[in-house]
C-alpha cells in the first residue's frame, strides 16, 4: 500500500529506507530553498509560484521531522 506521495506508509519502512527518504527530502528541501532565493533575487518572480514552493517546503519539513522522530529513540527519564 502507498500514500498520496507514492511512498509506502512509514510503518512499513525499515531504518535504512527511512534514512534514504530523509536524505532525499533534505535535498529537495534545499533545492526548493535555493529556487525561492533565486526567484526572489531577480525581483520579477511569480508570487504564486513562490507561495507554492514555500508550501511544498513546509510539507517537506513536516515529513522530515516525522522521519527524524521515528529514527530517534524515545528516552525515558
């Protein structure tokens, strides 16, 4: 079974797969950041496109945090 992004649900991924997905998401997040900076630097950027990029960055950041939480063991104090 896959989710809307085409990825298997997080519960079906092993640690290596999660780390690979995490790396891919971080790269995509950085690429989008660079694209937004470049669009804003030229001054004639399409504001709708920039908003879409920023929304995608937020979704990526949320998924990155989910994976990081899965990979970080809970410490019981």
